[in-house]
C-alpha cells in the first residue's frame, strides 16, 4: 500500500465472495456533453478481517473501488 508505505501480503482472496447485484446506467455531463456511464452494483462479502489487514480494509472502504473511482463512482457502503 503506497499510502501507508507498507508492504502487504495476502494469504487469501480480498473478499470471500463477490455477488453481482445489478447493472446500472448513469448519465453525467462532461466536456459540455452528456455521457452515459454503464456500471454495476456488487455485494462484497468478507467474514473475517485479519487484524494486520484491518487498516487496509478501512482504506479501501474509505476510498472506494473500481475503475471509475475518479469520476465519483466506486464508493462502498458497509452493512452490518
């Protein structure tokens, strides 16, 4: 993780499961043109957060995930 200047090693997958919830289309205005952005909504499941990786998981929940993150997409809403 470059943000914390730490090397992280994972012995398992980042999430226990990834479940596609639905596909969505969002319209935005960029460069004086309307654009349609196609995206998806997912459920990310993680049963146990290893103590040494909790800071990493907090970081990705705060920053968001996905390729359109810089356009305001990619946010994560944690559920209890």
